[in-house]
C-alpha cells in the first residue's frame, strides 16, 4: 500500500520535531559547559538543525526508491 501525501508529511513533521528537540537538548548541555554563553547556544542549535535537516534531505531519494 502506497502512503498518501498526508502520511508522508506527518512522518516528516515528527522527524523535524525530533531534530529540534535533540538540538535543543544538545544546546543546553553544551551551553552549560561554556557558562551559558548565548553565542555558543546559537551555533550549536543552528548546526544541529542543519545537520538533521541535511540527513533528511540526503535520505529522501533512498526512501522514494524503496516506495516505488
């Protein structure tokens, strides 16, 4: 059975939320070691999100081939 567009976006939404959550937790842990420096928080949060979103982008063609 082929998943609908709605199902696909729901799954991507959960994955995106998980990426944000993991990035937020990593930001808090790293910022604690650097005495709560806001610049470090920003860098870790942005880099974590970019890494997670790039992993979704890289895995997208693989998932499309598996569905077909």
